[in-house]
C-alpha cells in the first residue's frame, strides 16, 4: 500500500468458487492495481454452516473460519489457489485466500466487515440448467449482497462463449 492515505481503505473481498470464470480474478487484479488495494479471495465451503445461534460464548471467528477441513474442501481450495496463483503471477497486488463457512453472501459480508473492506467482488454463474435451479432455490449471492450490504458490490459477468452473444 502506498503512503498517500490509500491504506485507510480496506481490501477488496473477492468471492471465488471452483471452476470460476477467469474474468473475476482478472477484474479484481486490475481494480486492486488501480485502487492500490490488497485482495482477499474468499472461498465459502458450500456444505458448511454458521454455529452462532444464541450461544453464550463468542465464537464468531470459529464459525466464520472453519477448523475442520475435509478432503473435498481441500481439493477445491487447492484448485482455487492454483488458479489464483496462475492468474496473479504477473500482478503486483498483495493477495491472500481465506476459506470461510456459512451461507455464501453472509460469510462474504462478515469478512468484509471484519476486514473493513472497501468493495466486494463476485462473479456470475455459467448459464447452465444446474446454475438456474440453484439460483431459484438459494437466490443469487450478488442479489443478497446488494440488498444487505452497505459496501459497493461489483458483479463480474462471464465473457460470452465464442459464437454466442
């Protein structure tokens, strides 16, 4: 970070998933450079949940950041890390990868609050039948974030496939 006051602004939080279209990481890299921000890539384990309902002890950090990582989660996180390393190899931006637990939009919002982030960046899903069903059942992460978040939310669409518009 530069000494011109840019460090008063927080990092960019970037939601990442396995097999994500590369435009999300590419756009985050460009914005991080332009805005002089660090990037925190965040993978929310899809089969996890937050465990904070009416508990007497403060376990926010424990529930947001899972301690038990299973083999599938490790494989997904390693794939994501490899993709980020490849795409960020020429970038001067400082970045890290965090593995989170809970409902995706809530986990990203909590991480943004925890890190005093300046923006949340997410991608769109590929236009497949499975993605449409998932969106109908669970709602779109971007929609939830834009409704419940006070930070700017950038939604990066997938580039159209060749021959499709």
